[in-house]
C-alpha cells in the first residue's frame, strides 16, 4: 500500500501542543504511530491531494440529505444529546483521543440529522478547530452553555471532568421534566375522557331522545334543553367560535413573545396556584445547575450569570439574573442584588451569601440544586393528590349534568307511558 503524509496536531507527554508531519499507509496507522510515541492526537489530516479513506456512501448520503432537508427530521431531543455526551465522556475517560471518540460516537447515532451534525463537529476538530468552536457552530442543537463549558475545559485541560458534570446536569433536567409530565398526565387523561363522553352524549344520545319527545309532543326537561342548546350553538357557530379562539390565541401568542409581554406572562406563571411554585423551583434548578457547572469550570462569574439567564426558561427570572450580572460588574455581591429583587427565595440568597463569604460558591450552588431537586420531587409526587379533590368535584358536576340530561327525559317518557 502506498505511504501517505499526514499533518498532525498532538499533545506530548509534557502536555504541550505540538504539530508536524508523519508518514503512514492509512490515517489509522498514523494515529497508532503517534500514540505509540506517547502523544495524544488532536487532529490528523492527510496532506493536500491525498485521501486516507473515502467516505462511506451512508455518511455522504446523510450529509447531503441534511443539507437538502430531504427525508431527514431536523430535530434532536435532549435525551439524544444526553446519550451523546455520556458516550463521549465514557470514550474520552478510557483514554481514546477526542477526534477518534467523536467519530466513534457519530457512527453509533441513529438520528440522521444529529449524526450529520456530529460528523461536522468531527471534521472541524480534525481540521484543527477547538471542540468548543466546533460545537458553537450548531447553536440550535448544542446550546451556548454547552460549548462554553467545553471552552473552559479545554483551557484548563479538564475535558473529562466537564463532561461528567454536564452529564449529571442533563440527567437532572430530564428527570425533573419527566416527573412533571407524570404529575399532569393523569388529570389530562381524565379531562380528555370527560370531553369525549360529553361529545358522544350531545351528538348521539340526546338527539335520539329528543326525537322520542317530539313524537309525543312533550317538552324536554330543562337540563336536556340546555345540553341540546349548547350542542346546537356549537354546531351552528363552530366556524365563528374557531375564528374567535384562533384570533385570541394569536394575539396572546404575539403578546407573550413580545419584548414586554414575555416577562409579564412569565411573572404571572410564577404566581399561578399550585403550578407557580413548581415552575419557579424548576427555573432555579436550571439557573443554579448551569451557573455551578460554568463557575466550577473557570468561567467568569458575570459571564456565567449571563449564560445561565438564557437557560432558566422564564423571562422574569432571566431578567433578574441579568440584573444580578450587571450588579456584579459594578463590584456588588450577587447575594445583595438578589436580596433587592425579592424574586428569589431567602434560602437561595443565604446560600449564595455563604458561598461568596467562604469562597465556595460552587459548593453552595450544589447544595441549592440538591435542595430544590428534593422540593421538586416532593411537589410533583404530591401534585396528583392535591389535584384530585378539584378533579373529583369537576367530574361530579359533569356527570350530574350529563345524567340529568339523559335520565330525566327517560323518566318522563316512562311517566307518559303510565298515563
């Protein structure tokens, strides 16, 4: 086999970045030769005019499909990103070079679009780009705090620790989201069945009973007339109701996404009974988790606050965090600014103050995360119990109305037969 020349960028045994040219039959053998010398390859590229190995047809097709948007869904779930990050962490902790690890993880992905993105990251890193720079080119898949965490890890030479911390943070977010889904799943299912039962009775059962009464020339009972009237009004004015609902939804959506409307709506969400406290705790866990990971990785506190504000999922809390970042730039303590805002719980302020005083802010933030994670689990586990009384009352009223609407006419028909 013909010998080829490969330019490489590697880290030597002293931890220094070196570059040079090696000769080998294939890129894999070039990597093996560098590793045999004790180097950690960062990028190994065939010199111009050479090709170490042609791309597989599958890889080329995935890349082309992703660019043309043909047959490939451009959606990457948080669970897929978590699995990718966990696999990459495992491979790197095993001593495999980052470039090789990216290639191996990309080959194992099932999502074609995500696979093409990771292959792009692999090619950028192989070409000499930093891992954080390669991730930053895909902000729709890898959020800003993701690439920034890698940036600080590269500067400090602690990629393995950064990956481990990111995996823990992502697992925490997914567990929180799943617990909230489980808490609201039962009420939603019950309400859907009630609505379905109401539609069946209004459209099928009541009309048949109505015809019987028309044959006897007798008026229907009041509850039945109300149900029939409601159904007829909805049938006759369905398009108008749909148009009004669509217009109001569009107006609300426009206001919700406006510069002034988003903070107002998100602030209102935090005051909603039962759900408001849960939403605030979830936002605080996201904020504290991101800030803790960034600060522990060496990111400047003000930059960490700015980035953490973008992942809270609540514009009101994000605005408060940005206000804290502005105060820190002016030389103030973060806990003092939080205490003035009155949006954050006293416990959070005290823990941050303690961390600032003792110089262990990342440890205190970890304590905050663990506390609010326990609170979220407790709230979501008891949410079904708290909702059940209201759901039972609503179900009782609905069943009473439907029962009166159906059984009163039947009793009246029976009384007509007796007479």
